[in-house]
């Protein structure tokens, strides 16, 4: 009963109702699965979170919802959060500091506000590749 109470509390923190606790993983949407995973990760009120691809496979709207929950939850827990992702929209939303990896090594590190103005050629290409492109006519 105590574990269920904690589970329901953590599910509520990530915007999910008590009815979700009784569903099987296959019955959850991709966004719900990501939020359930976040609820599991925060069940013991950790001081740090490691997130691997927190928005991978989600549409942009659901990815933004998950990003908001990551920011909110990290703040409430006062937890250090390390997210590994190639989604620059996610990075821009949840990060305060960024390390850009190239071939397994840190190519650039700094505050998120300095990412867009980096002179690093790899970072420039990464940013350009994430920008929406005009369709060819």
C-alpha cells in the first residue's frame, strides 16, 4: 500500500492520473511511457537524474510536454540532471550547460546561451542541421 501511494504521488507529479498505475506498458502512448519512466526515476527522490534520450521517438508536442516535466521535476527535487540527447530543442529547453560530443570526445562545452554563438565548426554544423529547411519547389 505504501509503494502504491508513492507511485500514485510520482505519477501525479508527471501529470498522469491514478488510472495509469493499473495499465500495462503496451497500453501507454509513447509520451505516457516517457513520463512513467520519469516517475519511476524520481520515486526515491534522488539528488541526481540520468536521462538517456528523454524525448526520443516523440512528436514535437509531446517532446515539449516531457521537457517541461523534466525541468519542473528537476527543480522540485533540486536534482542535478544529466540528459543525453541529440534533440537540440530538448537541449535548449532543459539544459543550463551543454557538452557537445564528437566521435566520443567533448568538442565543445559551455552555457546553453553560448551554444548558438559558438565558433566551433562542429557545433555550427550541428545547429544548422537542426534548423527547419524550406521545402524545395
